[in-house]
């Protein structure tokens, strides 16, 4: 007996949209296509899509969701994965924030904590690496193949540390993620600024800081023969610099950007102030357009959110002193609706390109494809149904418990209607029915045992 049948959807494929239905059994896709032998009479539950668009559940490879030493009690892996699944994200990769996770024991502790809270499946990243001697082999065996480090404060690693890490990780079959900004340039830019107004913040983190650091770590990765993932590229120019390394023979380089860098420029900071405080900072409107072009033409490989949750009250303080609040914005719940509404609907990207950016490529880079990020027989039944239904974005309509969104007041043309995770309906209209503990840890990497 079929557990669930999704009828009459427009299914996103590499070639575009095609009409069809999806049959689900035991949490996986049992059949998919325009003419199934399964009918509604054969299913325990029927979801009539009525022409809505069906996409694999999105995979967000860059989130900050769980750090008891930093976040308040109600901001944890439970509340943030609830927000994720409300917006159609059915797999997240969680990165360390303030608390280091650089040993197998720390991974196992965090894995066990998060598994009790997770609404959806998840993976972990090791970081933030600031010293030599990381137990790379032990971390890979624990199911963590990705290692995060920084060229800038507050978690800056010396160049030698980064090179040594890359040599060890590359040899073991993992990859290194790097936050790329030059600390020397940031220091000098900040020293020239006086005052506390939010409009100063983009000036404190200039474009050149990103360009220099990307070029530097690109050569590090080339020298160390280590796969490199450049996180949160904020400008079209930075994508161009990073793209120099993607075609080189002996090292794969993956480029990531985030919705905030596609949606806003430094010009928007005057009106939205601390609600647009992000690292790297927002760049010019011209750089935003170049970034969209890089997204269209394949220079940018994937979109993630760098989701960073805070309460509205904490962020409002930045109007008085922009240097006081943490940088970062919540985005995991709004990523998909933003990209469909302001990307696909506006003709900036195609449905097929969206599939690659938020489903297939993130899943491949995370080591969970085709189980995640695809709609094919035998894969996890993680499915999002999207409807064409204009709405005004408001924090009041979102599941995120921080009380704000940088997209407040924007009008979007598409909305997440239904989310299926591991074969079960997990959310409808941002109303989540999944429970903490429904998600599972995804052990990833060449040596992973997950033990």
C-alpha cells in the first residue's frame, strides 16, 4: 500500500517542469512520473497538488543554529530546524558559531544534543579551526568531512595553520571551508571610521578585503591539493576572483553565496540599519547585479543562508551603536521563497537552475546526493510544493522565533505550501507538524562511521 500520493504536480527536473505524480512508501519515493500505476485509491493519503510546483527539499549547507554558550535558551536546534522545515529546507548542515567543535568527542556530543532536537535530517561541520594538530582522521570517522576556518577575526587562523589544515584534510579526502576577508584591510578600514551609525558598517569591511583573502586561500588550496569551499561570497567581483581557481586541474573549488547578498546592497543599510549587519558586509548595487549574473551563468555553485538567529530586541540596539550587535541574519525559512519569487519569477534564473543551486549541488557537496537533493525512485521523500500566491513578507507570518526578518515588507509571488520530510507531511503554510527528534544525523565523508 502506498503511504502517500502527490497528484498532478509540476515537477522540477534538469530540463524544466513536467507534469506528474509522486508515490511514497516507507519514507522513500516509490514511483514518479506522468503516468503511475498507483492511483488515489491505492494510497493512505492523497495530496492534490493541482499544478503546484514540486521541488526536492532544499539542502542548506551553511547554518548556525545551536550554541548554548551563545544563543538564548529558546534559540536552539529545535526552534531553528522548525523554522527551516517551515520554509522548505529539509536538510541542514550546522556549523560551529562561538563554541569550537574540533575533536571527535565534541562532534559526538553535539551530534547527540542536536539529534534530540532536530525536526529534519542534519550534518555537522568541524570548526572553527585556529590551531594546528586537528584530528582530521578522527573527525572524518565521526562523520564530519568539512572543516571551517577564518582569515579574519574573531576566529582568525594564521596562514600557516590554514595551509597545514588543508594539507591534512586534502590527503584524508575532506574539504575546507573558509571565511575570506583580509584582517589587515579590515583593521585599517575600521581605524579610519568614527561614529556608531549603521551606514558605517559596509565601509568597515570593504570589497578588497574579500578579494585579497579569496585569492590567497585559493593558492593555499592549490598548493595543499585540498578541496576548497568559499563561503558567503558577497559580490560579483569576488565570484570572478574565486572562479580563477575552479578550472585548475588538481583542486575542486566550490563557490557559495547567500540570499542577503542577492537581495540587498549597501544602499539599503540607511533604511534597514542593523537588520542588514552581515559579514562580509553588503556591497554596491552594481556588485549585486554582477552576483546575480554569476548565479545565472554557473560561476556560483550553490546558495546557502549563513543563517544566524537573534531576537529583534538584540538587533534593535544596533541603531544606537552598530558595532554592538552580532553580525548575521536569519534566512533559512525565507531562502526558497526569495529565490523563487525574486529569482525564477523575475526571470533571473530558471527552475532547473534553482534545482541545482539549492537541492542537487548542495547535496553533492555535502556527500548526501542522491539520497537528498533529488526526486528519484529510492531517494528520501523530501518534497516541497510551492504555489503561486502573492503575499507580503512579515515576521508575524514566519515560524522563526526571533521576531524579525531582513525581508520585512517585501511582496513575494510564491509561497511554500506543503513540505514532506522523510515521507511525512512536516509543514503546511509555515505551520509545522514535524516534532523534535524526527530528524537524524547524517554521517558523511569517506571514512564516516557516525560512531
